[in-house]
């Protein structure tokens, strides 16, 4: 039975969709530009991803309290425009012959910082916009959209890259942020902002740690955070190495590279569509744990990637199984996180979660870049797969999820003051 969500959700969903499609059309564009046009090494490509994440997370960490106390739609629009300007500077610099590795690094930092602020604002706003009993459905729609974009974007981006070069896909990504900002402008209704306890011009020191303290206090949240941060970090640490392995050592054409990551994303769409139904039938804890364990098992299959068609098929099968499990897991994980977070902490918790996760990803990318330099990309990818096998030990147990949700400061209220729950991508 199809659930009809609140007014305004359609525009928010559409804005998310267009920016997500733009991101996935440009998937791999920066590593491809770095490898083929700037002749960067495996370590330099890893550093490009890692430094962007680390600096963005460090700069964005204080943004949680700042976002918390401001209306969320203007923050989303402003951060979309910042990402548009930063990303659009890449094709402009390329046309002028001024594009450098340092320029890519700066754009990565600026876009990453704005992305963290956008995620915090959009999460808090969706929590305000959507009823609590519709939250899993809303998250499932966002997750499904993400995986459809992941399926369609890389092959389309690969074809465009093969015909016109990677800078064209970066241009499409920039325009998607502009369209997203226009879509958010069309959202009508009340906004949400948490008032300060006392007047102040900038975030107070206590505010900066409030999100982490809330996560740490909740046994389910801290286990979910540690699991998601390590799994995401170990998987993301291999992404630049796969670019070097497939594009550099194995000489995959750009369209095959896009196909290898596009086709498996259809599994993510299927998983997202099934997530709510599986929870209804088997219970959220069982589905969370089973899908969480499986998503940590399949990446080890990338150790068997070889050149040519067999290697392409291996990547497609392994990524397909992994992404299907992620499609089931992610909406449940996101819903649980938001349901356990009160409305006046949402932006801080989401920005802290995102910033700390990205810092860990950055650190692991640097470590795996060094490891790949010493042992080769394939060996480093294999080590990541082996370590992922231990991460299910951090998943919350049934007793953690069934425990009372701490920090509830107010019940759900009807009408315009309602507060519900969500997650960002």
C-alpha cells in the first residue's frame, strides 16, 4: 500500500534526486582527471580524496550548532549555491588552461564542507516535515533514488567522458546543485530552528561537543556510529585504489568503469524497496543485523578482480551483492538514528556523525594510499576486505535497540510544531 507523504516532501525529494544524479554522473571524474590529465600517482589520488574529507570535516564540525539555530531551508539553498560555484570553477579553469591538482583539492574541501552542512540541515528539516510513522518510507524513497542514480549516472557519465572528457560531467554536477537550490525554493510551509538558551554570536564551546556526547550516551547510537564509520571508512578507502587499479593498471575504458559501478546499483534500489517490507515481516533488529553482516562480507570478493571481461564481471557481481545489502540496511540505520535523536539535537548529531565519519575515512584513505604504494592496489583492497569481516561485532544487539530512547525532550505534537525523524545521504 503506497503511503502518501506530507506536502513539500515532493520538492525536497526532487531536489535530492537532481543533485544525486549530478553527483553520480560525475562519479570518478576527479580521480580520472587527476590520473589521466594531471598524471597523479595512487597515493596522490588517495590524498586528493582524503585531504578533502579531512579538512571539510574539521571545518564543518562547528557548523552543527550553527545550523541547529537557523532556519533550515535557507541553509540548504546557500550550501547548494556554494557547491555550484566551487564545482563550476573546475571546467572554467580547464578551459583557461589553469587547472591544477591543488585546485581540485580546494574544490573537494569546499564542496565537502558545504555537503556536511547541507546534510545536517536537510536531516533536521525532514525530521520536521515528515511524520514519525512515515519516516522509514521516506528514507526508503531517498535510498531508492540514490541507487537508481548510482545505476544510471556512472554509465551515462562514462559515455560522456569517453566522448567529451571528464570535465563535461563535472559541469553537469555543478548544474545539478543549482537545480537543487531552485527545487528547495519551491518547498512551502513552516521551517524549523532551535532557539539559543542565551544570546551569542558564534557556537559556544559546549555546543561543539553536544552532538558527540549525545551519540556516546546512547548505547544503540554509539554502536551504530562505530559500525557505520568503520564500514564506510574501509570501503571508501578502496575507492581511489579501484580507480587506479581499473583505469591505470588494467586499462578499463571509461564506459566499462562506469558500467562496473552503475549496474550493481540496481541492487540498492531493490534493497531499498524491500527494506520496510522486510522490517514488517521479520523485525527491524533481525533485518538490520543480517543485512549489516552481509554488507561486511562481500567486499572481500574484490580481491579476485582481474583484467578484462572476467574482472569487469567480478566487480559487477561483488558490488551488486554489497549494494543490495546496503539498500536494505541504510534506511533502517537512518531511521533508527533519527528516532533516537530529539528535534533540538538533530542538526548537531547529524553534523557530528558526518564530520567524525569523514575524518575516519580520510585517515583510512591516507593509510591505504601508503599501503597501496608499498604492496600494490589489489593487495591493499584485499586487506580492507579482511578487516571488514570483523565489523559486524559492533552492530547493536536486540537489547540496545529495545532500550528506551534517551534524550527525548518532548512528545510528537500535531500541526505545525510537529517534530518527527530522519537521516541524510
